[in-house]
């Protein structure tokens, strides 16, 4: 649908083509399988795809064609708001080939029809809210997030209130989904794009991550820790200061987790050179970090009740040695003094409890003999 010298199609012809395309693609989707697992099951492939592919290819060529004027197409109701809503709704399709075409087409529409941009963002946000709060099922969240990643990258600074509301009300709640691991990479990219443009959004992101932390799911915790690491690489010191206690209390709890992968992943944060040299884990923050983290590290290396996994033990020793190298002996003692005293008190309490149990056992044995 291209011509170097003149328009290949008139407005009337283009309108008829768009109507024909709408009739062919805006159809009821096949019912979703309740027990479908995208990680284990093969995706469902639409038997009518050979026909639909031709229609989608035609739509894509129409959208990118110079014959289609954005203002005229909007005025003539060719590509109107209803058309955009239907395109977004089609992302629920189970066929990945269809979603791939839809991703390209919606992105092209967003780029060409500036008047529809806010409306498209709102509808994507509505799809996210519907997924998180009602259906808990949606096949196209990852593709929609890929589009948003490109959209967010183009946001002008300073960010508008509308854009800040979008991360608060639409993106961050996606972390609550039990299926967030399926689109974690795309979601993390969108979140880090926001923080890169407006570092102050890091306070909201970290606060909500801590609030939503999935303590009952080790696999989700691994996803959260991976995202948290990328976030911490971007946020400035003033953000860390505002969330220090809640952030490192959460990390400390992960460090001492009985699930070795969670503990190991949390300890791997100290293997991140930018975080350790110039980021939130460097020696300048040791006075705030060590009093919170050190008890968890001590718990892991406790000779009698230490962590069962040897790798976690080794990594815990490495973190302690790291701060011993950073700090003077006096500084290290000051920052960890309360933790050591607390551990000593706990050891003393356990020793007294054991003696009390022994004495009770002896007393019970004597009473049996006397009777």
C-alpha cells in the first residue's frame, strides 16, 4: 500500500478496508483453559490463524502507510477510540502469534495517532487493574509491558502527574499477581525506566516492594530480589535514607531465610560491585546497614544453629569480612556491638534453659524412685 507519486487509496477505500479488518479480527476469543500453565503447557494456536495473519498484515501496512492521515482517520472514525479499545482487548488472545502482531500494530498506532496516546495508556492501565483485582488471568500482560517500556522511555521531563499516577496505580500493583514471574523482566524494565527518569519514584517502588513482599513464595522472592537489585543500582542516597530501615530489615530477613536460594540471592547483593563501591551497600552506609544485617549474618554462621547450607555460610562470612576490610576495627565494633551483646544474651538464655530442663528431668527421676 505505497505509491511514490500519488495516493494508492482514497479515504473511502481506506475506510472500507478498516471496516473489513475490524469484522475479521474483532471476534470473540476462544475460552481460556482454567489449568493452563504457560511455563509447562504448549501455547494454544488458533486454527484460523492463516486467514487472520493476512488480515493483520494488511492492517499493519495500512497503519504505516502514508496514505492514512492520522487526523483524517480519527475524524472519519477509521481509527477511533473504540478501535483502540478493541485492539487492547485482543491481547487476551492465547495465540502468541496474534499477540506479537498486536504489539507491533498498537505501538504503531500510538506513534502515529498522538490524540489517542493518553487514551491508549489509560486502557492499558485498565487492563492491568482488571487483571490484578478481578480476573487474575491475562495472556498479554508481557506484550503490553513491552509497549509501555518504549512509551515510558519517551516521556518528557519532568514527569507529569498522570505518568506518576500510572506507576502508582497500574504498574506497581502488578507485583501482587501470583503470575508476576511470567512478565517480571518486562515489568522490571518499565519500573527502572521510571526511576532512571525520576529517581524520587524509587521511594514509592521500594516501599511497595517491601509491602508486597511474598514471604510465602520462595520463587516470587527470587524475582523480587532480582528486581530490587536493579532498582538499588539506580536510586540515589537520599532515596535509600528514606527507606533504609524497612528495606534492610526485609533484606536481613531474606538473608536468614531457611530457603537456601532466597538466602543466597540476598547475599549475592554484596557481589554487585557498583552497589558495594558506590551504591547503598558501601562503607558510607555501614553505620545504618550493619546493625540491621549483622544479626542475620551471625545467625547464618552460628556454629550450633547456623544455616544448614554451606554456600550460605560461606557467603555470610564473605559479607562480614567485606565490612571488616572497609572499616576500622573500632568502627566495626561500634556498629555491631549491640548485635553481639544480643547474641551473647540469647546464648546465655539458651544455656540456662538447657540447665533448667536437666534439673527438671533429674527432679522427675528422683520422685519416681522415692515413690
